[in-house]
C-alpha cells in the first residue's frame, strides 16, 4: 500500500517480487521431490512468465531437457486460459526416447490469480513395468486346483473342528447328531473341501460329533 507521497511502505514489495518469491519456493519443492525418487521421477519447474525460456529447474533429468528450454503445451495452455485446470494428474506421457511416463502437472497462481509457474512430475513407468510383472508372477497361483485348494496353512485343532461342525449343522437347521444322512454327508464333504481332514484324528473327531462311525465318515467323503 502506498504512503501519502506515493512511495511503497516498507515490506510491501511489488507484484513481480512476490511472483519471484513464489517461484523460488516452488523450486525448493522441485529439487526435494526429484531427489526423493532418483532415477525414477523427473521434476520440472516451469516459469510461465517467460514461456520461450520456461524451465527454471529440472531435477533428476530423464527427458534430456535443459534449464532455459521452452514451456510445454500444458504451460502454454495455462498462459492462454486462466480457467485452465490447476492440476492435471496421472496422464499418460512419453519421454523423447519412447519410454512411457505417467505425469502430473500442477499450476501455480500468484495473488492475482494468474498462472506464473507449473510444477511437473514425470514418472518413468518403464522402470516399474518389469517389477510389476515380477510381482504378478510371484503372487500368481495355478488354475488347475483353483476350486479345490490342495492344503491349508493353519492347524485344524479339535476346538476349531467342533466349532465348524456345529456351525455347518446350524446352517442346515439342526445339531450335528440330529441331521439326516444326506445332510451329514454334505457336511462331511464340505469339511473335506475346506481342509479339515488335513489334521490328525480329524475323521474320528467328526465321527464322534455326528454320532456315526469313523468308517461312515470316510464313506461320506466319496
């Protein structure tokens, strides 16, 4: 705010000074982000006040550009249109050598609402693709036994088995001993499919709960 003699009050600064301060602060962010992801994510700060020499900082350079190079199409679009979106996130892109990239562009406005800079992040996804494939292969399972797991990786103790038998019997409207032959047979087959026969003495425990012989339990599994 100007004083009576038209001079600026101490500390007021000009619009140009304030814009430069914003860009310098953004430059710190660009450097920090780039150094956090070395070899993986390029971070570029564009000074949109000078589109022909826009690149103010480039950290972790993956595109081969240099400080002083011109603005990209997004930068020019922001200069031409104040209503252009502030953030364009995760859009597909490509480095000059053909490597695929995932990019995010963040427009920076001054106090007047004008775009003065853009912070752009370009992630080299070609580096990640082999890792993604390796992880997918690592966690993949075969399709041959997808419906019937070959084993379970936990112990089926007697208490757990009893709880399972009682729960399955309740689903069928009765207690383990009150079920009819067909219901007991279906219950036993379900237990087998869920891996309850993997533990020692499981057949005898199931037989005692259902009130049938151990041989009958094995017959039910067929």
